[in-house]
C-alpha cells in the first residue's frame, strides 16, 4: 500500500522565537545608534545644529522600539523545559518518518532513514523533539528538486548522538552558512518563492535544539545539498 505523501509544516510558536528574534532586532537597533553617532561625529561643527534634531529623533525612536521589544518579551510565556532520556531512533520511527514529502511545487521527494545501531539515549524533551524533526524535514523539502532524496541519519560521537537531515537541493554560499539560522533570512539559491525555507523554520530549529542543550550546525555536502545536524548529549555522558 503506497504511503501517503506528507508535507510537515505547522505553525511556529512565537514563544520559541522570542529571545532569538529579540536578539536580532536588538542588534539592528544598536547598529542604528552606532551609525547615528558616527554621522554626528562626521558632520562639521557648524552644521551640527541643523542635524541635531534629526539625530535626537532617531535616538528617541530607537528607545521606544527597545521598550516595546522588552514588553513583548515579558508577555511571551516561557515554560520550563524538562529533559529526559530519549531513544532517538525509536522516537524517529514512532513519529513516524514519512517515506515521501512534496516540495513547494508539489513534486515528490523521497525520505530515507539510516539509523546507527546501538545508540545510547539522548537528553531531550519529547514535545520539543517531535516539533524539531518535522521542521527539519520541511526545511529540507523546500529546496529539494523532484525525484531527489532527503536523508535522515543518526550517528554516535564522543558523548553525543548526532541527528542529521540532508537534502539534495542547491548548496549555500560558504560565507552565508553562519547566517542560515537567523530569523527572516533566506540564503538558498533556487528556493521556490513563498516556501519559507531558511526564514523561520531554521531559526525555530535552533531554539528547539538549544532548549534541549543541543548544538545545531549547517554544512554543504561534497556534491551539493545541505546537511542540518543537531548534536545531542548522550544520557550516559558524564
């Protein structure tokens, strides 16, 4: 019986992105203040009186934005995350992982699972983990061409267990790899417009990984494609 094609999506909880988005907006506000200060220093003394009201208005606007940002953060609920020992392979099988997804053009993309044998349990949160994996798959499906394969793999490392999701879409420019987890950032060439790839999904993945004490990274494959990997602490690690 053929497996029904699935396209995991689901809304991204604003609470999971609050700190990350606030950090990025705060960086932007700091940049505006810095550039305004540099502009003030570069203006000749005789012209400063003319630009001073505009610079003061910029500072006031930044202050208002910062106040609103802090109020927004205070309103967002942040429940405590309880970590427990999870069998990652069993969790992935139990989701269950789909055999096929569809890209934004409605074309089929296959999914293959390669679990490593004998993995120790990982420290994680069941609710966060069951949200993280579909987001990783949806991100991989977005840039995947028709007939390509998304590979989900688990591996054992020193005191860690690695979960990776690799697609066969376009690679990311090396100098943009570090930005792939920033909110509202699209760095994949050839991504179908409106697919939301690399805009919020990977930012949410970073938050979900960090909540479970995991480390998430992105790397280009040797023959193209991108692998998003999350390293979880083994429950048996000292």
